[in-house]
C-alpha cells in the first residue's frame, strides 16, 4: 500500500522511487564538512571556554578575601526536616564554617 502511494506521488512529480531515495541519501551522506565541523567544535569552542573560565576564577581568587553575606534567618532556607546521616546531623556534607551558615547562623559568630 505504501509502495503504491510512493509510486503515485513519484509519478506525479516525474521521478521514480529510486531517484527519490537516492537524492535523499546523497544529501544525508554527502556533507562531510558537517562532521568535520562537529569534530572541531570542542577544540575551538569548548576548550577556549574552559580556559576563559579558569582565568576568571584565577583572577577573582587573587583579588583577596571577600566579605561573607550577613546572615538573615529566612524561614524558607536551611530547613532540616530530618537530620543528616553524618556527624551531628546539622552540618551539610561539605560544610565550611566560614561560608556555610547553620539554621541558627554562622558558627564563629
């Protein structure tokens, strides 16, 4: 049934089914420049992007110490519905006492 529909459509267009299939396959496989572009893209876009990001972090780290934000006890932040399964249950896994506040505030204040 599908073959008959294709032959009718191709007959209307004046081309045979083989010519229609061949023109679509050559368009799909004939563009080697597209594959070359996608292979080169990581080297010319991704790696320079990573390099610029590393430079940005390096320059910001050399700037010096920054002030941590003032602690404001917002009710929707730092909610502990159940304790963490490590330590005392109140500290996050990668807790930094200088940067990460507890629900009651910073540890060293």
